[in-house]
């Protein structure tokens, strides 16, 4: 049985909805354990015990969120050289950009020598004003479907031994 670990952080709920959508779709596949964990709770043993990873984070200040960065900072050296070749994918919840968060995660995962299994998905909420940025987000159905597709593809790729 393969294990897919989905690690997320979210401040205004967008990335959480994206992570839930991916987890729901991944769980629809057979022969896979799907673990959905908040970034603040995920530890080295969780990373070591998984076969593939989905990282889901907001882009804040042209970077991954502080809580997601803390997850990588806490665990980077504890699992270095022990995850080599395992697949990963990324979902980013952004206002209007998201590309720096993708780059940052790709660079960290290069250090871990993970394998990027799928193109990153960026969902832009188009919030422009401070009020809109701080408000709870409702991710559109069409964007949740894109997240579901990633969850399903990662899970089925893992169970079929493609990744
Ligand atoms: C402090 C802060 C900085 C932000 N910086 C960016 C940014 O650099 N690029 C971007 O596209 N969106 C930026 N945003 C918008 C968020 O990415 C957007 O609100 C998204 O919905 C956050 O995901 P969440 O709902 O999961 O918290 C920022 C939001 C906050 C609160």
C-alpha cells in the first residue's frame, strides 16, 4: 500500500480548500493511504513514511507562507538524502502571481532530490484590496477540479508504479 502525504498551510482558507479537494480525489483511488496534514504538525517521520508528496501553500510576499517555510526549515536536514527520487507536486493559492512560491518549493525539493511528477497548479483568487486579501476565500469549482486532477494523478501514478 502506497502513502501520499498532503501538507498544507492556509491563512484565509483558499489553500485548505485546494488541499481538501486534492485529498478527496486521491482517496477515490484504490490501494492508497492519503494523509492530509497541516504544515505546523508535519514531522520528519511523516515525510519518511510517505511515498509521494503534495505541497499546498499560499504565496505570501512573493514566497511560500511562513508556516510552510517553517515546515521545510524544521525538516530539511532531518530527511536529507532519505527521500531521493520520490515524486512530488505543488498547489499554490495566490492573489495574482504564485510563480515565486512554485520556484521556491522546486528549489527545496531539488535539494531533497525529489522528482517533480506533475506541473504545478496555481489558483489566483484575484483579491486586490487589503480587505479582499484578508477575507475568507471561496475557491471556484473549476479551480477545485484542477486540484482534484492533481490529487488523482499523483495517487494513481503512485499505485501504478509510474512515479
Ligand atoms: C501578507 C500577504 C502577502 C501576499 N503576497 C502575495 C504575493 O506575493 N503574490 C500573490 O500572488 N498573492 C499574494 N497574496 C495574496 C494571497 O496569496 C491570497 O490571498 C491567497 O488566497 C492566500 O491563500 P490562503 O487563502 O490559503 O491563505 C498575499 C497575501 C497576504 C496576506
